[in-house]
């Protein structure tokens, strides 16, 4: 009598466990470089002036604003801003 419910539970458990779950590390899957989610965007804002002055010599106050990463972001996201080299 007890055997039938146990067989039923065993069948349900076999169906409910996804394939390969027994081989997974405890705590869930570990994301490798290929599985990592998108990288967060830096906290950039479009310049408030129509020009971004990156003419040499670039002083300490303009180094962040003239970095390669920020200039590329401005070119992609701020179409009205002109960059002066």
C-alpha cells in the first residue's frame, strides 16, 4: 500500500529535476565570461555646450571629458555635440 505513493513520488521527482541539475554546483550555476550579463553603462551625460573642447594641451580639468570612452559615447548618443580636436 505504501509502495504505490512512493513510486508516484519518485516518478514526479524524476520529472521535476532538470537534466544536469545533479551535476550543477551547489548554490546555482556560476556565470562564466560568456554567460555574464551586459556590463552596466557608465554614468555619462551629454555636454551642456554645443562643443566638447579636446584641443591639446588637455588640462587636468578636461581629461575625463576627453577620454576615448567618453568621446565615443558622446559621438554615439549626443548627435548635436561637436568634438573639437
